[in-house]
C-alpha cells in the first residue's frame, strides 16, 4: 500500500505509532516517484484507478475478492480518497486535519520497469532509491510526544507540514510532484 503525504500521516497516527513496537515494525517513511498507466478495460469505464485494495503482509484482503477484479481489469493501481468514506476510513470524523488523504494499492503483479504500458502486468513503475525519513527524524527531540493531540485538526496539520519541511530540507533536489487525481468511481467499477 502507498499514500500521499496526508494519507501516510493519518496511517502513522492512527495505526502505527499507537503500538509499541510500532505496527509491522514500521520505522521510516519512503517516498517514491511512481508512474502509472491504467489497463484499457479500466479506461473504458472512465477511470485511471480502480478500487484501493488493502494488502496485509503482501496478501490482498479486500474489499471483496481481489482475483476476479484483477482478472477482469488487469493488475490496476487502486486509490481511495478519505472524503469518499470507501473503503476506509468510513467516517469523516476519523481524520480531523487529514483532509485530502489518499491511499493507493500497488499489486505486485502490475509492477514493471520503465514506462508502464497498461498491459495487465505493467501498470506501474517506481524510482529507486526512495527518499527516506525515519520516524525518529520526524519526531525529533519530542519523541512519541510528536504524535500527541491526534484528534486536533491544527496539531495534525502541523505534523504534515513538519514532514513536508523535513523532506524539502533533507532532499532539496527531489522533484516536488502533485498528487495524482484519484478518479475511482464506485458505480463505474462495480457495475
């Protein structure tokens, strides 16, 4: 799974740093430049992105059954905007200060080298190495207190700004890219 910066911070705040040790042993944030190209069958439905499937320990866990949809559309990149409340988070109240969050799913079977073609097995590629920020770097001298006030909109916006600033400071020559438009449509995809 992947996310825009806002989505990454929501995930860290609500699912990772609430445990000790952090969930899945997550200790860093990796920023990649990703290129995507939707399969023709998905483009015919008016979308560049399909449903965002969750992956836990490299297994697709839904929503719904993943394999039939990949068979129908190819190994598409999926996305979901927080504001759509589908498939997750399911309530706007779960993300004060995280408006604009987007999550993406990148099925391993769609990864390829170079410019993606949109073939069922070539829907995305990414640059290597990624830009890396450790959670320790982000938290700084505050340590775990960095994550305090997780339901406060202004505190959460400040955390996002601090991560943006840290990436700019540590990687001044990295290209600053905008988030791709998440155009997944529930009705177009499932019908």
